[in-house]
C-alpha cells in the first residue's frame, strides 16, 4: 500500500520579503541583506517548520534606476554553502542559468554544495530573461527563446553525465595498497554537442544523493517540455485554482508522454500569505505594507513584465486586456499571470499594483491559519499542486507566522509531516537516488 501524499513546502528567500515595499517598513532588516547570518536564521526557521527547502532565485544584472526595492546581493551558491553549515535537514536550492554557466562549472559547484550539505542541494535551471544580463557575459543580447532552451537541454544532459561520471565506490582509500580511487569507476563523458564540448570526468566524486535535485520553472511551450523531460520538481505560477489545475493537467500529460510517472514531479505554485490570528489582523498586515508602495516604481516594473507603458494610465481606471502572450518576448509565466488577473478581476491600475506588490501575481491568501489551510488543502486535494513555493511578503515575520501558525494546522489535518523522513533533499521529496549510468558520447 502506497504512503499517503504529503504537501511539499519550499521557502523562496528574497531580500527582506517579496512585497516590494517590505524593506521600507521601520522594523525591516533591510540593512542585513548582505549578512549571511540573516539568511541562516531564515533557513533555521524554515527547518523548524520541516519545510522541504529554501530557494534563491538569481539575476545577472541590476537596474540602478530602480531604487524603490531591494536588489541582488549575495551570490546564491556561496550563500547556500554557508547556510548548509547552519542547518542539518532542509534542502538548499539555487537558480543556475544555462545561458551563462558552463555545464562543468555548474556541475562542480552544485556537487560541492551537495557534499558540503550532506546531500541537500538542488538546482533550478533557467535560461535567463533580460538582454542586460547577457551584456554582462559577453553577448550583445540573449539568443532567441528556442535557442536558449536548446542550449538548456544540452546543459542538463551534460550536468547529469558529469554527475554520473563517478561510480558509487570510486573512492577506495586503500592506504595499504596505495590506491586512493578505482580508476574503472571514474569515466570520461566525451560529450560533443551543438553548444558544449566536455571531456569529463567531473573533479568532484559522486554526490551523497546521487545527483542534486533538478528543478525547472519554465511556463512557455518549450519550457514545459523541458520540465517534462528532466525536472524532478517544478516552480509554477498560478493566480487561482483553475489556472493551477490547467497547468498541472498539462504538465503531467507531458511528463507521461516523456515516459515518466506524472505524480513523481512535484508542482509547486508560488504562494503569498498574510497570516493573522483574525481576518482583520491579516488584512491590516497587508494594508500596512501596501501603504509603503512606491506607485511610480511599481508602474515601471509592471511595464517590464508586460511590455506595456502605464505611465499615463489613470490609477483608478480599469486596465485593458493584454495582447496575446505569443507577442511578448520576456518572462512568459509572469506575463500570463498578469493577463489572467486582468481577465478575471477587471482591476483598476491601482488594484492591479496591489495584487502584484508581493509575488508578482502568484496566488495570494489573506486570513487566519485555518482559512489559509483550507485553501491549501483545496488545491492539494484537487490535484492542482504537490505543495507550494512560499513567497513571504516580509521576512522574518511572515515566515515566522507561517511556520508557527499555519504549519501546525496543516500537521493537525495530516497534510504535512511532523518530522523530516531522512537526511537528503531526495528523502524529503520522496525521490529515488538515481543509479550512476554510463552515457555514450554524443
């Protein structure tokens, strides 16, 4: 008899919160976003709540004209390596750009993180979004969307081959016989592809969990197909339950078509929560952050994610429908979410900015632990997700609220575990340890 399904909960760490004005709150730790101790504290809080993992997104450019919100600071793999030493069970997931990293470089760093953490590393493979990022890596602009994803697919294939280039018993450490490793268990990969030439083997022995866990977050057609072939968990965008169900049904169909078990891939939509012991308390927390929002900066940011100019738009006039998503070359997930908010709520520009202030249009719940647990249970039972990627509006308070108030309610309902099932991220996600397989050269 199979074990009952359990929710998977991931804490998406970003600055001092996903609400773009959280840093302006008098009590925010805005001065600490370069302090690794701050993120170690957040990771320990998430671990106290038995959350699956903490996750860092990443960007390779900064817009100095956007001064109304926090920016990138610590490089994620470096930060997670430090956080590994401050925690014992929680997974450590970072974004890695297939457009800017080489597979050998990424495989080496991720394998090192897996060893440092005792098997808790994961990587969200992305193709990056902006030409400004490309110009920091020697390109005039990002390649076309299809080309970026073709490179990403080859990138993942090489990652896996490099991680598999060391067998399980490669390190023999035979002092008497004078043999440190078994040469027959360490293999070249001799990869020759369109985008990469990599001889191998990797310089880091096989990972404690076989390989780091592969995440994906693409919302486009090619992004979903890539996730269906390779992802072991997916970060998704869904404003409401119908959108979440539609995405989950589509992705699981693609996973099955790729010859994999559909339910083996955890789908984790972003979730913003404002938690209060009463409904009024929860709404007051949101209103307090919304009151700090820089409207002009929020309009400019909306323009980046939609390709539309709202600078002359009346704040209290209804926003018109967006053009078809196929006409937009930027991040598809964010675009289609804004599109859905407009179509389902017919908001004014002011209302739309409020919806987007935290999480950029991900599902948003405002209420008591019980009402928030009700919605989480509804999505989970309906099969719309395997859990959620928590996008707390203000750190550390919003994470404390979720861990101290919502998690116990989910545990009481039997939806979430009271303890970690093992030591590795694969243990936590219920994923098998992949066997090292020799791969033929391309």
